[in-house]
């Protein structure tokens, strides 16, 4: 029986509300990388969720079209004029663009369906879209499509946690892969940790749901068939959320690489539990290397132990090793680099902890550090606490590098929090600090692990641009140190030598981006006009309220 419900559907991925984000790499990609097919800088990652929806919709439409507005400047009117249905999916950091696109679609009198983490009953899209999907779409999408075909679709659908075998299978042929720096695949969803600021457990559950390995194999096989040999981001919420299942995933990834004849270089998000001394973690570290993971992103958050306890990040306090030693141990055991997620603004943070934050980062070997101000996000215990205490100021933009805190901090004002954040960025992305971390990184990564990719991915082709454009003198200054490390570790002009040198130049290019982020924050904060309420701390406000209450009690 035919499932066709329309001739054509158009899927649109909105622009991020600001292109100047930590993960955009827009400045460095524009400067060093060849542009995408429409003349815009390439994007770091493709619209994976819509690529999965695209695949799922194939039986329902005769024609499908996927547009990523981050790389495609053409007006959507060119694509939607003969469309029966338009689907838009996005995150909080895309909400402004999402609303703008939704208004354009409705102005063209098209049926509009929107989904993604930007969707809630309070979303402004409630007043615009015909149909909205909150949370995971897989459990309700077929109901929506069936009712669309019958003309009886409801306004709002709320998805629940879908079985892993029902996860959308992305179609990489839906995009031009050359418009992106990395590809992406999701293998698992869910995280069992209890971090107060994180929305993952409420949105995607604490259970670790793993895609059947056959589907993962299809994804890597298709990427390989389409000619992709670059990096692949495993976009799991916490790759080692269930260590024993994660071990099976790593073994499957190794088998997949052997079967398709290529082990794609990979990176993912995971926790410092990987540094634990347990037998299962030792085995995970072994297979992490064997499955060709060249990098990992770790939620370190803060060196302040009281803040870690406050936010229930107890997994970072396991064992006897310090946080810096855990990161180093992971690289020594896996050969992979480390990236860090860091947060400032916890109730136990203070003005005095700024330097502790900077010193900790600069003692590590993580060149790439995503430092952000704490924000209370929807669907988190943190926002519930802030609302109960009356400390909320505004909704979060969803851009964790915009330098804005959306609640009243405890030990410092909003103004001081944002100025302290700028001090942190200046401290960790000062050239000396950054390149000291780069050199420690080059000393620890496994050249053989990196060489299959780094020595052959064309990074050296950017050499002239890197050494002749912005910050070139800085890159020349540290180049002899990088060359000496490569020579001492691998020998001159070996594959390992070339891999380490290529990694150095890659991190030079990335520094251009990080430096521009610091400059952007300097300008943004200099232009802010703070109100009186943004110049006081929550502890001061509490004290004022307490004083007034005491005075009233005395009078009565």
C-alpha cells in the first residue's frame, strides 16, 4: 500500500542566530579553507537530524529537497513554491532564524512542520507553524505523516524516548559533503549522569540507547562510498554512558573499519570516567585507540571542587588523580588528543577563582577549550532552582560562547561575571598560553594514530596561507618548537613527522578562530550597558531582603 502523502517536501536547516560562535570556525575557514559550492565558508558539521528525517520521508513524497541555510544563500522561495509540506528543524541557538524562516514559509501559504530542541509549548513558533514536534520525532513522526495524509494532523506532538532500532538513519547523499569540514553520525542517546546544568537526561533520558551496529555500518559504508575520508564526529550525548555497551560499540566500529577498508578518524563527547582504573575503562581506552579516535571532548567544567559538588559532577572527582593528570593519562593511554568544556559562574565560584580557572587550563595539554558562562537551560534542574529562588533574568540563547549569563550569580554581579569571563578567554587564548598547550599536545598524541589522516588530508596545502596571513608571525615563532618535537619523536620526514607538523598547522588555523572569539567578546562587553540590578550579587540581594524583613519584624 502506497504511503505517498504529497508530491514534494522541503527540509530546511536554519542559520545559527550568530555565525560568530565557538564551534562555527567561520573566521578561520573563510581565511584558510576553500569555500563551499555557494561561495560561503564551509560549515563544521552537516544537519544530521534532517538528513535522518530526509531518509525517513522517502516513501511519503515523490520529491525531497534539503537546504542548509548556513551554506546556501539562495532564497527559500525557489524551493518551496511547488512544495506540499515544509519541514524545519533546529536548536535553541537557531531560534531567531527558525522563526524568520517559518514566517516566510507561512507567507507563501505552505503547510509548515517544525521540530528540534527549540520546540516547546512556550515557543513563538506555536503562533506560526501548523504542526510542531517536541523531543524525539521517531516515536510520533509516522502518526503525524499518516494524519497529514488524512488531513487530520494535530497542532502539537510530543515524542518520547524512541527505541534505538527506530533512530533515523541519515542519508549522506542528501547533502553535498564537500560543504562541510567534518561528517557526523549518532550511535547512542542518553546519559546517566546528573549534572545540574545539563538538559540531556530530561530530553533524551538516562538510559544508554545504542543504534544497532548494522545501521552504523551503513552510515560509514555510505560515507566511504561517497568518498568521505575526513573526520567523523560521533555526536553521542556521552559515548561511555554505559561502559560495557560502549565497549561493544568500539569493537563494532573497529570491525566496520576493517570491513569497509578504512578507519575514519573519529572524535566524540565523553566524561573523565575514561581515566578510571577499572578493568572495563582500561579496555575502553585500548579500543578507543584501536577504533581510530583521534580526539575526545571532555566535560571538565571547573577545577573548583566545591562547584563540581554543587552541580553534581561527582564523576570528575573519582580516583586519586588530579583533573590535569586524568587528561594526560587518557592521552597517554589512547594516543588521542583532549578537548575541554569549561564553565564559569557556579554559586561556589568567585572573583578569586578566575585565576584558578586560567591556571588550570594552562597547566593542561588541551589546546581547544570551550569556555562558557553558566546558563540555566530549559529542562534542567538548574533552571528549576533558579526560578524557585527568583534569580532568572532571561532565556538562554543556546549559544554557550556568547558571554552572557542568564541568571543572577551568587558571589558576583552579572557585569562582573561577564568581565571575568573575558579575563578567562584572554588568559587561556593568549598566544604563549595556547601554544604551550599545543606543544604538550604534540608531545602526547600518537603519531601513528594521526598519520593515516593528518599526513594525507591536504592540511599542508594551507601552509602558505597560514604562514602569510593573520597571526603569521606568531605561527612562525612556534614552528621550530613543533618541528623539533616531530623530529625527536618520529624522525625527519617520516609519516609521523608529517602528521605532527600537519596537526600543528591545523591548530594554528584554529587559533585564528579562537583569537577572533576573544576580540568579539572584548567588543561585545565594552558596548554593554548594565542596569543597577546587573551590578549586584545574589548574596547582596538576599542580604538586603533579610535586612528589610528584620526591620519590618522589629516595627511590628
